[in-house]
């Protein structure tokens, strides 16, 4: 068997491991800047008079997210952090082996046979999405091959990616770029 290097797409920023979307909250926040402020809109006086809005930016990549819809700064902070982790999962890639990837303990614990059920609102979703996308990109957007290495069915992998619109669009753009048919929505 000859060595085949992982595919690198110019659509993504390649970074050194570990992927920021897989980090614990405290470790990720050390790599970010956080700002709070006020925004107008529905929510009453508390929202208009208190700094409840939260903006978080990952310093090394410049990827940012915000949480402004809640009346509580802590709730907005949680929303902003989750959105940031999802954006990081979609836009940043860690180079992995295309034929012998390391499957994380989180992935193995969440997999049930050949199924992977995770709510897209669950805190584990960004980490699982980043791991799946790293392998999908390394395999030139071959979902069947990536799914086999991850131990799930292609439909399960497709469903995991389809939950995030930006991830789904990025995978379809990559598939078209390498001459594969886009996934159906």
C-alpha cells in the first residue's frame, strides 16, 4: 500500500491539533477575546440598560460569534460560545491521516453500532462535526470512505453534516470542486 497524503483544500484554514472546537470551555476561552455590550430590540429594560450582549472572537483565526437574543449575559455567553465552536468546526481543519485516522474517545462513546445520534444543539455537536469534517476533507470529500473509517453509515455522516447549513454548503462546494456530485438536501 502506498502512502497517499491527505487532501488539503484551499477553502479551509489548516491548523495544528487539537481542534479548537474540541477543547473544554475554559481552554477555548483562553484563546478568545470576549466583549459585552448593549443592543436594542425586544426584551424590556434589562436588555436595553444592561450589558447583556456577548461577542466572542477566536484570536488566532479571527472567527467570531455573538449572542444577543437573551436577557441574561450568561445565557448569551453560552449561545455565543456554542456558535463560535460550530463556526470553528466548519472553517478550520486539522490534517489527519486519510487511511488511518485517530478516532477520539468522544466519537467512540457517542457512536451506537453504525449510528451516530447527536442533537445539533448538544454541546458535543461541534466537536463531533469537526472530527467528521477533518476526515471528509482529508479523503477528498468521499463521504462513504470517511463514514466507513468513522464506523458509521454514510447516511448517518451525511445527517450529522446536514444539521449545520454552513458545513453542508462547504462539503457540497468541496465535492463539486473535486468532481463529485453534491449531496441532496
